[in-house]
């Protein structure tokens, strides 16, 4: 069979990994794909850097349009990222009847519905394994491996930068700003670290997983997103004393009322495997009704780990290129005409447990006032920690863990607690998941 021809848009970290792994493992990949896979053209910004990588073996251009309009190219691999140029080139490639492989989580999370519709109309495939959790084949697992299950929830550490920062803060007692600089120097953080530390990158990935798990259109704009920038070292320490670790989790759950879609720092029991995922590693925990809990762990970023996912998609497409489009795996696992309109719930409707830290006067009746307010909102306390005031201080910290309750109840209770004369400043609220 004649080789399948590939065009690359972008030859940065993931692009060069893709080029190198395809070349290194070409024989084995060909035995798996049934055809040779050849890179025909790469479009890059930095030609000199690209020359060093491709060493005269592939034509280098600076205009991505030459790749998406190339008559011989069957598959376009988009590794530019972002929404503007990348989206335009992906839609042009589809319009030209080319299959697309992309690592672009923002594109799929925000414009997935439009991209999939265009691809469906043209009968081409769009594959995006590398968009979520780098080298971990989580899309494949959710879309195919777990297809028998009614997925109940997913909880993932899906941003390596923030996991690295939280691990270092906990291990070495360093502050947030110092560790962020280290993460940038190590190349973990996105070009704009805001996307990592504010939880946006994780929300892109979570949005994609939720769509596949529950068969809903991608709805990034409905995700609740809270990053780690306001997280204080004190809370990491108190959480540890109570037997919990704080992780930036992407959580999506199906409930009677709808779908929860939320990214925020979360306390999880330290005995859970996922609580022990440290440094820049990623892990995704999926609960299905038939299989129970399954955990996927690995590198969520990096040149060759991400290339591993990109190439897996290229091989999938190569195998299925001649299949009738109706018989291919649907983009979001569910048939396009069988997607559901389940509501994505606002954060106020979410049910979870909470960690509350408040600074109070150490005098009789203060605790009674606080617990009375919690009881009036039917909020039950699961655990409590009170420190002795420091030398010469009359105020101290009280930390409470609650049982499950609804977010709007907790917010209303916090407003009343903060209004008490014996409570200083604001109450710190973090969410807690038992993940059992
Ligand atoms: N910046 C991302 C992370 C990697 O830290 O996990 C690419 O998604």
C-alpha cells in the first residue's frame, strides 16, 4: 500500500518529538499501521531550527497554508496551539478533505463542536489524544476502553506545572512565587503561565474529557475555574495535619440535576493513590459503573510523551482512512446525533465537602456561634482542628472539615460567620473530595 503522507504545522517541542519518534520507530510503526507514514512538509516560524531537526529530509515552509492545501497530504498534524491561526488552518485542512491530528486543547475545548461538525460534513477524522494529559492515552480509554460503562465521575491531576508547584510547596515549604519560577525554568509552564496557575489549561482538558464521558457538546464556557494562586502554604500544612493533600483537580460528575464541571484546589485523603502523584506527573481517576475505579498515570507533557499520543492518532487514522465514516469511532464517543443536552451546573449547585479556616478570638462561646450557623444550614462537621494561640496572642485558627453539602449553603454560612464580631477577616474555603 502506498505511504500515508503527513504535513506538520509547527515543529516546536511536540513537533520535533513527533518527527524524531516517527523516524526512530518507523519500521515498527509501519508494521502496526499497515502502511508507511511519511512526513512530506513542515510549516514553521523558525526555519533554521527546523533545518537542524529535519536534516534535509523534509520540505520546510513558513506558510501553513502550503501544508493544508498540499494535494498529496492525507493527514495534517496541528501543533501550533491557540485559537486563531491554528483554528483557521484546521478548518481549511478539513475543507480540503484532510484528516487532522491536534494537540490543541484550547481549540477542542472552545471550538470542538464547530470543528467536529465541519469534519463530519467532510467525512474526515479529527483526533486529539495529545490534547489531554500528554502521553497518557486517556481519550482512547474513555472513548473506547470504557465504552460499556455509564461513567459516574472523573477526577484528574491534568496540569503538571501546578502539580509540580504544589508538590514543591508541600515538600520544601517554599512559597508559590519561588516555585513558579522553578517550573518555568524547567519548561513545564505554558508560555503564559496564567493558563497553568489559574486552572485554564486544566479546564480545557477537563471540558474535553467531560464531553466524551457524558456525551455532551464541549462547553468550556460553563466550567468553574479556580487556580492555585491564592492558595496559602498554611492551608497545605493544616490539610496535611488532618491527613489530606491539596491537589489542583479537574472534576466532572454526573448527578440527578446535571453535570458538574469544575477545576479548583481540592483536599484529597493522603492514602489515595492519586494524592501521591507528585511533581509534573499527571493522573486521571475514572469511575465507571461496571469497571469501578480505574487510574491512568504518566507524563502529561514533554516532547516524546506528547508525540507518543500524536503518533498513536496518526496510526489510528491510517488504519481507518479507508473505512466508511459511519463506522469510525465518533469524535466524542457518542454518535453525533445522540449527544445529550444535560445541563452543566453552576458551582453554587455543586455538592461536595469543605475545608474552612477562620481566625477567631479565643474566648467562650465563639465555637458555639460558628457551629450554630453551620447547623442552621444543615452543614455537618466531620473533623476539627484548633491550635493554641501563639505566645501573647488572643486569636487563633480554627479549621473545620464538613460533610457533603451544597456550595450555596456553605457560602451563605460563611457570610454569617464572617459577620461575627469574634471572627477576623475572611473565612478560607477549599473543597474536599473523598474520591472513594
Ligand atoms: N503546561 C501543561 C502542564 C502541559 O503543565 O501540564 C501541556 O498541557
